[in-house]
């Protein structure tokens, strides 16, 4: 917890200072720039009473806003389902869940991406928006399956940790207790039952497959990986070489206002279109 205390102190000293501004806490340093660009389009003066700061990771955001109830935290949706999100938003009223899988999911929807491209760049794509869409969506099914699998497998680590993995078997006293060793191993083994995990994967995949392309791209695809491995390489082919992170912020600077971030402004008591 000392790290959290230090982070809160740094934010107060470096970001807030002698002002009365409150803090919007996001996960990473890149998220700070992204939110500055995206929120300013919805409400240019949103930061009159607010500063942006990053916590480093999702768990740190949750811990910080528990300790600082006047601050607001925004975390990626990631693999959380609707029930998990509803539970967290009830438990922490100063928490916002990003309405997309992660911040990079604002960079991968073909229609939004096309609108963000300046006319000179649009003119470099012979087939226009349709060509861009076809190229981006060429392996959509594979990426949907990957996103669904990620949503099932990634939480297993948190579940294992809650069952004492791996420290429960590293305590010195346990080394002489064969029954306890076997009990712990069997607990881990039963948690990782292949048939149950496979069933959860198939059930979730069946629920996602009928959804629209836009829903899949915003909610069910790992946007960071998809942007880095699919979208940026395609744009490199069509528009010329550019580093993924440089292009990311170039796109966000020209991305049209994103209406699904309006609930974040509501948490900040900021009105869409500007003004307090």
C-alpha cells in the first residue's frame, strides 16, 4: 500500500498543487493524452476543475479512488461482463468503466477511422472507405474468437491467486504437511477443469457471434493488439510508414467527438458541448 500512498501524494503535489481541482485517474500514461484529446472535443472546458493523472494499472486506479472519494477513476472494460461492471459501479460510485474494451478500440472501427483521416490521406486509398473496411475486417472472426478466449482465460489468473497460487505451497510450514499439499493441489486442479473452461468459452462465443460488426469491434476484440497487429500495418501499407503510438495520437487528434464518453463527463459534472 505504500506505493499507492506515494502515488496519491505525487498526484496532489504535482497535479493539484494549491488549486481546488479534482482528479480524473486513468490507468496508463498514454491514457492521459488520449483522454485529454477525446474529452476536449465533447466539452472544451472540462478541465477547468479537473486534472488528469495516471495510476499505472487498473488495480491502482480502483485503490486510489477508494481512498480519495472526491476523485473519479476510469478503467478499461477489458473482459469484464455486464454483471461485474454493474457490481463495481454500485460499490464505487466514483468509478467509470470505459464503454469499450480498451482505449485502442476507438482506433479500429472502420467508419470512425475513415472519418478521422484527413482528405489527403483518404485520397491515397483507391477503394475509399469500403477498401479500408474490407482490409480491417478480413480476419474479424479470428480476432473475435481470440477476444472471447481472452475473456475466459485471462480471469483464471485472478481466480488462481484467490486460491493461494502459488504462495500457498511456498510456506515453510506446509512443506511437512502432505495432506495440505494435496488439498491445495486438488483445489487448483478442480478450478482449472478443462471441460468447464471450454464450455464457458463456447457459451460466450455463441453469445458474441450474432452481434453486429461494430459491437464486436468495440466490446469483444482486444483493441490494443488488433490496432498494433492489424490496423496500423494496414495504414502503413496504404498511407506510409508510421510508428503505432505516433499514429494512435494522430488519429485521436482528428477523431470525431465520441458520444459514448458522455457518461464520463456526467460523472465530472460537465455538460456535453462545454460549460460547467
